[in-house]
C-alpha cells in the first residue's frame, strides 16, 4: 500500500540576530572604536530585548540543537533563545554561517570570547579547531562563493538531522537570503526578487523525505515571522 503520510526529516528555524550596534548606525569613523566593535558589533539594548522576546516566543518549540555563526551578535541572540529552552542548553558554533560583508583583516572572535557570552558554547561537530571563525569578503563579490557557503550549511544540517528534529540557526540577513535561495533551488544566480529579514525575524522550513509530501520535499511554512516583535512594539 502506498504511504501517503508526509515524513518530516528536518524542521529548520533560521533566525536573524537582534539589532546590533552596527544596525543602529553608530559612527564607524570614531577613532575610539576597536576593530571588533566595527567589524563584529554586539547587540543594542533593543536587540537584546528582541532576542529575549524571540526566545519567549519559541519556548514551546523544543529544539534538538541550536546553532549560530561565530559573530558576537548572533551568539548573543542564540544565547537569549536558549534561556527559554529545556531540551538543550548547548550552543553550537558554525562559523560558515557568518555574514557576507566582512573585513579581510578581521579574524573574528575566539572561542574564549564566545564562551564569555555563553559558557556552553562549543564548535559544531566536524568543525576543526583551526578553521576560520569568520569568512572575509575578499572574494564574496563572486555570487558563487555565497551559494557555496549556503549549500555547505544546508548540507551540514541535513546530513546530521533526518528524523524530524527541530533545529535553530541564528545567522545574518544577507547570508540568510542566500540560504533561502539555495533551499528554493537557486544555485548560481540570484532570482529577480529579494527577501526581507527583520532583526530576530524567524523563517521556518520543513524538509520532508523525498516523495512523501504532496506539496513538495521542501516547504517554507513561514518567512520572516515578526509576531513577537509586533506584539511588544519592537517593530
């Protein structure tokens, strides 16, 4: 008998970080700013509130794993989300999920820096200790590199989670666009449309076992969910 029941392999929540000092528009020409403050800004007070509200909003979603890029604004956001989780408190750092525009001379935060924010942070499985913590923009004008990183992230998660797990990934707006395009099947050129991702906007994608779902193997259930921001006057 034909099995008509959809078999969910992975439920992926892609979440943009909260508002950062960079998003708020501070003066990058200020001589007193450090390289890290310029290239790896932390969250503003509003950004921390956004992250807290996102965590509260997702508290009934028991994540099997929570990942973030190694950039501090993503680490802070994921840490706030994890405070509401009972199933896991480990933050898995996936450096390849960093933002698109990064200075070639900025090497990124160290794991010690990251653990000063979240003591339970670890490098994601399979990430070598000597791997770069950030990917510079020296070659990122080449759209192919953007898609290559996006496909690595998707392949990484899909190869490890195949039994209906719920997984969160905290990342960055421009990179999330390429993640979404890659999931949609674009692998070379960006389509003739863009996607808006608000700070802590939540995108939920379901990956089904091939051929078991009549609506397709991949379904975007929501893109840029901002209900937690609207109900708290944060948007």
